[in-house]
C-alpha cells in the first residue's frame, strides 16, 4: 500500500474557505478518480502556522503513477488557480509496510 501525502501550509486569510473546499470539492474529486481507497485530513500541531497533511492510500505505486499522469495536473491546477500565492505545498510518497 502506498501513502500519498500532500502537505499544505496556508495563509490565514484562506483557511476556512480552503478547508471547506477541500472537504466538499477537491478531495471528493480526487477520490472519484478511483485510484485511492481512503483518505485522511490531518492538521499539523505547529504554533503560528496553519498546515495540513492530506493523506491518500493507494493500492500500488503503478496506480499512483497512473493517477499522477492522468488526473493530478488538472486537479492541482484547480487548487493553484483558486488559492494562488496563498499556500505552499509539497508531496511525499511512503510505503505502508504494516
């Protein structure tokens, strides 16, 4: 199982709108691609920062690569268009071994 983790730091001015949009629009669109079996929204416990880790579980690296080729660019662009200049993001891949 592969864990696809997207960490996003937010400008406070978009926090409420971003979280609502992620819950009601973006994450449902990602899940509707059919490449992920579950997701989690995690908030980092960091003073003076608003940072979230959105975690998606995928059955294989091959499926994740296919998602990244076919769907990820358009979905990321929608996010960037909506919140340009108000967030920073990075992605990590982890293999779940237990």
